[in-house]
C-alpha cells in the first residue's frame, strides 16, 4: 500500500491528524516509532530531571502531538514543562 508522506511544514494539529492516520494504518510501527519512543524518552528524562534548576530539552514536533505527548507524560509525573518556539 502506498503511503502519503507526512508534511514537514505543518503545525501540531495537522501533525496530530497525520499521526492518528499512521496509528490507524500501522499501529505496531506507530508504537515502535512514536508512542514507544515517547515512553522511552520519559524514562530517560525522569532519571535526569531529578536535579535542581531548569532544564532545556529539545525534541522534534512529533513528540508534542497526540495524547501521549512528552508534555502530557511529564505532567503525569508532576513535572512542569512547556513548549517554547
């Protein structure tokens, strides 16, 4: 099955729609490449964010889309985080 590529010049809402389509079309690959990576990133961040002060974490836009995005996962661990542009 031919797939349409995800546009790289889109906003988060558009990316979220594309990721939902990707999840619907190939959920196993989606888990490996997107949601699974976010869970791995959270585990890594939790190990390294237990220090005083502010921390800057730079991630690609796909980590900020979907309900299981990094900001939401951090909030579930009572860690205040926000998107900056």
